[in-house]
């Protein structure tokens, strides 16, 4: 049974992953942002409101007066509304089947537009007389030429024409309207602008982009450990080496969905220098060997990062895929074996090293705000990469495992 060349490092990696999962679970339970709640007695309580996904935002409101205060959880009906400062706005309302939800208030005008989530998205429109209608686009099974097809009814477009019947100017817009936030906000606003000259239509939904991309130059310094499975020409384990690298990383966030998650894609060019001096037996003769490896690599990382908003300094956790493509292997092995006064020299420059090592990375760090729109970051990362070199034997392939472990710091500035 083969054993890992670095059992302590592997245990450390496992511990880091477990710690990341525990911390991620703890932190992901809540993300409090400045906001307020309005009680049923019309008292405004300012503090921090938990910003969660659409489903949770529609069903509960977790509030605390201060960052270290006790959390109070409200259900729909227990408060009138809650809102994030200059952001999303939720009101408690009854929908079909007499169920209560926190509806996201998207448009306040002659007609009001709401959104909530319950086993899927729901859109409601309220006329100024208080009547509420749900906009739907159900699928029906129809038979055409003896074949069954699912057909979308587009019921919501007909309903919008009925609700906005006093303004036929918006009918062409309705025909192009999709059952999604921005499209419905647009047609509701247009209707208000046509029929009302006095009051301004208020859009509560943040105009957030679907995708935001930032780029950062990054530098890293890693303590790396390299080993191979047993082979005759080169050592199987090398001394640790400090390896620098530099490159670029792209950060993709999705503000409309959840800006606490980010997708990272990075490339860094790095150098590795490994050495090993050891004593061994060559043909049962004691020998002394000096080996060295100079390598240049392109390291590619694809990771998911979770950011916990805490103010200026925001803790982060990440886990992802790591790939090392070695562009150059400059390997040398020089051994001398002496027996009965006679010295034999063994020199090798071709080693059992593969050009591609794949694996995983995990780590934690901080992002911090800087002047302007810049954001700095620093991460402590652990990476485990492995690959297999195949050499032809007489009648079979001989495999040599390559393992590259690293732990180090990485930092940069997003622009």
C-alpha cells in the first residue's frame, strides 16, 4: 500500500478544508447590512437586517439593533415592512390562499409592482383601488399534428393589457415584455409616465448589473514541497523551496443574485527550484547524490470565493481547482559511487516528471476597501496538485507519481 510522501501536509490540507467548511457554514448563516424595520405600531427600528436569498427574504426578516445585539426574527404580518438602506424594500402583504409573504416592493406608482419567491418567482401588480393580480406564464400541453407540445400561455401579457387598458400606448411595450424584473419594471414605469403627470414613479429595486468583472495584478510567495514515487535516477523527495509567482486574476460577481459569492479565474507565472543531497545504494554500492530541478510553470486557478461583508475588512473563504502547467523542466542528477577505490559517476538530465499537475486549492483571507473603487486582498492558500509520468518498459508502462504541495500568501488589488 502506497503512503503519501507528505502525510503531515495532507493532514493540514484536510484540516484547512474542514475548518473552511465550518467557518463558511457559520458565516453564511447571516449577512447583516444597515437597514430598518417598521413595526405594526408604525415605530421605525434602525439597525441591521439580514440579507439572504430571495426565498428567505420573502419569508423571514432577521433584525438586530447593533452589530453585537441579539437577533430578532420577524415573520410576515408581525411587522409592516423592512428595508436595506438605499436598497431593497419589502412589505408584508397577503397573497392568494390568504398566505402572508414579505413582497419586494419594486415600483411605487399608479400601479405597484411586487415580487416574492415561493417554490419559484412570483410577480404581483396592484391597482390603485387595492386589487392585486398575479402575472403568470403557465405552460399547457397542446396537440399539433398528433404530437404533444408544451406551449407557454403568455397569460401575463393579456392581463397587463387589461390592467393598462386606459393607456394603449404601452401595448407595443407589453408585447415585448418578459416575465422578469427589469422588463416588468420598465413597462410599469412607462404606464405611470403616460397617465400621471403629478407624481413621480419610484423604483425601489437597485439597478444592479447582472455581471461585474474586476481584474487584479497578483503576486504570491509559496513554500512548496515536491516528491515523486521511487525511481532510480532522481530522489523521491526534495527539500522545501520558496517559490515566487506573479500574474492576473479576474473576479466575477453577480450582484443581482448574490454579491457575496465570487468566481475567480487566475493565471500566474512562477518558478520552482528544488534541491536534494542524499546517500543511497547504487548496485549495492554506497553512493552520494546531488540533484536539482529548475522549473517554470503557469498556474491556473478556478475558485469560488465567499465574502462576508463586515465593513472595511471583510473575511473571505475560497475553494477551487488548481492546475500547474510546467513550461520547462531543467533537471540534473549527479551521483558518485565508490567501491574498492574505484568511483563510478552517474549523470542524468531526463527525469520522470510530468508537464501537468492538477489538484485543488483552499484558503482564507481578507478583502479591504481602498481609495476610489479599488479593493485589496490577501489570502493564505493551500494547494495540492498531482500527476503521473508514464515511461515505456519492455512490455508495459512504468508510472511515476508527481506530487506538488504548497502553502503561501497571495495578494493584489482589484481595479
